[in-house]
C-alpha cells in the first residue's frame, strides 16, 4: 500500500468528510483498481476492504454506497 492510497482510504472512511471529499476518494480508488486490472495485477486488498466497509455504512450517501459496492463486486478476486 502506498501513502496516496492510504490517504484516500482515510478520506473515504472519515466520519467528518463531506460528500464531495468522499466522492473524490471513491473515484480515485475506483481508478486505482481499474489500473491494477489493466496491468494484470491483483487488486489492493486494503482498497477493496475500505470500499466494502464504506458500502455498508448507514450514514453515507446512497449513490456513493452503490458505486462502492459495484467497484468491489467488479474487482474482487474470484
């Protein structure tokens, strides 16, 4: 895990983060998973775990929750 990935995970899971900040972090993590897929690398387990946790939070924007769940489903190891 690199520092940038760690920063975006913290921003995504922060309780005081705004919807815009969470959206930016979610977008970055989705792109990160896509790049790993394109390069035929295994996805980051930390990123996928954070996205899964985020998709189950009750106090989160519903659209962002669905997007996070979609990314997890798309890039999880089969």
